[in-house]
C-alpha cells in the first residue's frame, strides 16, 4: 500500500509540473447587456441607432425590405442592437470595445451571437472593413465570399461568430467587436452573449527514464553511508542526455519534498553508454549525506524523483524505486501517510510505472 501511495504522489507531482489547463471565466463585463445598457463598453462606429432593450422591441431606423426589425434576446432579459448597412460607402457599423488583462502564453476563445429578427435575410462580409473581431488591432475573422444570415425570432435563431486568439507575450488585450451587415438598405440587428475566455497552455514536458544505482535491483540505499548515490538518466532516440542542463537537476523523495524537504543537486556527472545501444546515458552522483540532511530521503522513502530542464528550457522528470537499508529504521523525521488517493489517480500512477518499467534496458 505504501508503494501505491508513493506512486500516486509522484504522478500528482508530475501532473503539477506539466500544468493542467486552467479555464477562466468570461473576462468581459456586462457581456450580455444585463445592466440594461452598454455599461462597461466603449461604443463607437457610425451606426444611426444603437441601444439595449428587451425582447420584441421594434428597432427604428431600418429600411425595406427589413422593416420591421426587432430586438431578439438570446439569454437573460436584454440584448444589444444596432442599425447597420454595408452597401453604401461609408459602411455603417457599431464598434464595441473592452480591454482585459490576459495571461501570457494562453489561448482565448472570443466571440458573440448575432440575430436577425427582421422580415428578410441579409448578407454580411467577414473582413476588417465590415464584420470583424479585433484583438490588439488584428482581425480574427475571414471568409472568401459574402454570407447570409437567416431570419428568426427565437433564441435558437442566433448565429455565433467566434475565433481563438493566442496571447503570446501579451498581458492585456484590447477587444473590438465590429458588427455590420445588410446591403444598401439599413437593418436593425440584435446581438447578445459576447465572450472572451481562455485556458493556460500547458508547458511541454518529457517523462525521462531514470535508473537509480544502474545495474542493480533492488536499489538499496543506506542512509548512514558517507558515499554517493549514483543515478542515471537513460538516453533514447527521443531523449538526448547531452541537452540536459546540469545546474537544473534536483533529486529526492517526492513525498518528503512536498512536505518540507529540499531536493538536492548532483555533485558531478559523466556520459557513458551503459548497454551499448548507441545512446549516451548521463550518470549523476549525489551525496547520501546531503540527501539525508536536506530531508530529501528518509526511512520511509520508496521512490526517488529526478527533475530538471533541457538547455532549451523544456522540463523533464523521471523516477525509480528505492529500498532503504536497514529496514524499519527511524530518523525521527519519517513521514506518516494516512490518506489513500482516489482510485483513478492510483490507476494512472501504476500505468506510468508499467510504462517506465517496460522501457527499462537490461544491464
């Protein structure tokens, strides 16, 4: 049972390092105009009539064949509306703008819903001069031909316009929704449920093959030793150990590290091909005394975890089993585990172990 608990903790640590995507809420304020106004928005453009109202209200200022145009609400009690046309220069459209704080290296979904509760279908063009979603000045929507929006008076008759924006190094985003349509005649268009939300992009991560005390099994460790503990990172066709950043390497029991211990750096390293498979392996030497004094290993340790970075900054990690000798010792700082993680986590941990063991090479 202690071995399963340790494995579960290791996998949870790896998943933390990988970075599970974090989904944000809608960053736009008053995104569905439930304030009964455009509060929170900067309203621009050259539409002849814009506003916020309840379902069924007639939108004045439109022309035949669209008359009468109505407000249609997709959700809540209110929707925005605007009278637009795109057949006469200059085109008439509404611009709705907000600036939001964003997280670097994240993907954001951005969009809105547009309705047509008039007496006729209308055409629209997706480009910077007509219908568009701009983020920091860059238009996200495009289409090679003019499209048409059918008419309807229910919440199911709205059409979604959306795209994905990658923040890169940006920490803020100025979002502008440009809404336009029709031809030479003006039409009143309802719009609702704008959104700008995102998820963190997980960092790339490599699961490395690690062998504690290469060539021996079980991997017995005497905590009273004044020598060194050898640990190897095994090279493969997909993992070049010469690209490892030596200064980034840290080793220890993941349970102890998670409870106040400090992972330890290696004293020295070397390159050797243990099995003659043509791939270099990176050998590391850790001071046993340093591991004990920093509480990176203890009498309850059953697994050792090695983590680090490649020279390009990509994180990696690997693990192997440890048997502490003599058994049943006590250093006064042993970790007591009383809770068993959920079965799904344990299953994942065991699967990870089986994968790693299946890839091990014979010495």
